[in-house]
C-alpha cells in the first residue's frame, strides 16, 4: 500500500474514533486505538493529522489539559456513510420505540441521525414511503410512561465514568425517605428499564452492587477517590439473578396454570421462558401451561394483568396471593 493510501485510511480511522462533544478523547487514547487497528504512528504525527483534519471537519480541541482532548462539534451532521432506505426506516422505528424508554438527553445524542433518517425518507419520490409517517409506527406493549427527566450533566458524566473507569460524587434523593444523601459511586453498568434508567455501582467503601435511578441524581462530579473495579461483575448475570424483577428469592418455580387460547397464542410466539410447555385446548376452552420462571413479583404482576384469562394452579402461594388481590379489589367496589 502506498504512503498516500496509508495516510488516507489513517485519517478515516481517526475520524471514526472521535466522539461528539461533550465526550472527548485524548490524543494518547486515539493513538492506542489506532495501534489496535494496525496503524503504527508516533504521537506527534497523530497531532499533526488532527490539525490537518480539523481544517476540513468541525473538530474541537481542548488544550486546557495534556494530552489534548478532541471531539466533534455537537451540531455536526455527518453524511458518511450515506443512508439507505432500510437503515432510514430502522432509525425511524428506533426513535419511536426509544423515545418513551430512554431519557431525553440520551435521545438527543442521536438526534442528528434520527433527523437525517426522516429527511432521507421525506425526500423519496415515486413510492408510498414519501409519506412514510402514514406507514411506519412503533407501538409499545402495554402502557408506556414518559421517561423520568434527568439532569443534563448526569448522563454524559455517568456514561464517561463507566467507560473510562473513574468514580463520581453524587447528591442523591432517596425514594424511601425523600432526603438528599452524598455518595461516592463506582460505576459498573447502566440498565434502561421501561421509562427509568439505572446506574449499577458500588458505594463508598462497600462491595455490594446497588441500583441508582439516574433521575434522582441532583448533582454529579468526577471524584478524587480512586476507582474500585469489580472485574468479575457481569450485568447479564446480575439481571438473570432477578435484580430488576423484585425477586422473592434467587430460585425458579414451576408455573402451572390454565390459560385462555388468546394468551396461549401469545406465549407460543413469545414464550415465558426456555422451559415452557403448552398443551392442546381442552373441552372447556382452556390451555394447560407449564413454565420455569423466576420466583419474583414481576412475573406475578404480569399474570395479574391478564385478569380472568389466567388461572394459576401452582405455586399455591402465587394462587393465594392473586386471589387475595382480587378480593381486595372487589372490596373497593
């Protein structure tokens, strides 16, 4: 490969590494990432590359710290690579789906790409997708609550702390006592759950992992305390153990129930678990269901949402709890 071609590909690689402001990347971090891609180049050369690239692209250089930190202007609308129809439709659907799940500040990070997708579809002529909004919709399953608002400084700092491994000091509002508390958090993961997003972190000098609703963080700053890592922590395992399902214990239970055919049809397409059995409809118009599910309140609430369309047989404790809830509702009449 010629030197000129090598330089061109290096420029393209550098452009792909630079984040949009307020996120930044140090020149040394860019160098390390380039080396992982097979580019062997000195730090001085990368600095010269960035200076040349910034003459043609809206790059921001923070020279208040060493090494310098680089980012794209937040309003920059990239056109590389160009969208195609399938990608544009996917982005439009993603925006409609995510707008009621993610905090607005997270949606804003993708605003440029969403806007570009809409403009692409609006520019189509000669087919029905010129009026794409009449044909493309994302509808949530169940009642979608509006996302809890998050203070503007929280999302960028939390995400950067998670990816760059540093602790943050926060002023946090406790839901149970409605009082402000100050913590040093060591981020381990982020979970978006319905209309709220949560930071998974250890607190101060403790080792247990706790959940912090991002919308209850009032102030946040990079901490001077050293970051405490947990190399063995895995968000997937944390969730699988029922952390967000309001677990009763860490075991699974065998759910056995009679269900209406319309519920059986739903579960035949989207099963409750990997271990699920659906029998044929009986003479009374019921389908027998067996499934291994977590022993948590979340599953019980899901069952209760179907009302009389699900008749739980086992676990007996679940059956009694659901019947007690029904009697309490009748008592309000």
